């Protein structure tokens, strides 16, 4: 049972483009939504996270948009660079003192030069 | 070295053998986690631990055993490995506290192949 559905599975954009990765969740009790970035041969690393009391959060070139009523959230990468080529995972959890994360299936992003 | 480490990085074993994957963190984080990563499934939680001697099941615990006798170590044991346990295994750790953005820090992973 996939509680967090992520799309697309893969994405190719040109340098400077704005890739958008979408996630949808089912459990309305989720209250923490992080995005993780993973480079080949490495472990995932936290990129940016949002809580449902805000609709948007920006950190540098990365933006999370959050739609609580639709139970959807998305990652936008502004002015994408070849160095952004990686696999991106969305996740969700319920704040119980720690994060018991439920991950999406991942999106492999390739930014061509 | 500071951080979170996993060993071995690569392991090939045969069906039915017992294998233990090691995880060590130097931050004294209270929480530690084991995930497996498979294509089409993302990362799935196997077990987690809130402190020494406190462990709990995640989404896919069958076939795995964990222990945590010391805060810094969280070994994962496959008691009788099966081909379906071929995967990349990640250990992670985090602090705790309601309302805090307690990032999970992931290790570099162990690629396990069961033949």
C-alpha cells in the first residue's frame, strides 16, 4: 500500500529549465513533508521540508508548494543545473517526537548541459 | 570519523546464510533507523530504535532482526537470507523532540546481494 505516490518516475530537462516533481498522500494525519536528494552511490540527504501550515517554502533554487485540500505537494527546481542530476524522494510523516518517514518511489532527474 | 558509517559497503551471500549489517553513528542521536531501497519502492522502513534496548518494527520487518545495546550502534541481521532481501540497505539517525525538524542523516548504504 503506497501511502505517498510520486510522479514522474524520471525526468529530463535542459539546463536552466524548471523540473517539477509531484507527490500525493492519503493520510491526513501527516504533518511533515520533506524532500530528500540522493546522488549515485550515496545515501539520501535532506533537501527541504515543509509543514502543512504554509503553502510554499523556498530555499535557494528549491521550492516546495503544498496544497492541503488536494493532499498534494511538489518540488520545483529553479534554473536547474547539471549538478542537480540526482534521484529525488518525497516523504511524509506524523510528528510524534521523531520522523517515521513514508517515502515516495523516487524521481530520477537528469539535467542536460 | 564523525557521522554515520555502515559496514560492509558491499556483501554477497548465499541463500540461507545469516548476515549482519553494521551501523555506527557518532552524534549520540537517540533515534536510529534501517531502510531498504528497491527500484519502484523507494525507501521502506525495516526497523527503528528510540534508544538503547528500545526497538520497533517498521513497514517491512519480516526476516530481519535488530538490536541496540549501545546508543551508537544499530546492527541489522538477516537470520536466513533470501533472494528477495537483495537490496541496498541504509541506516539513518536523528535527534528527537516534538515540533522540531529533526533531520534524518543517512549512511552511505550497504549493497547486499543474495545468491
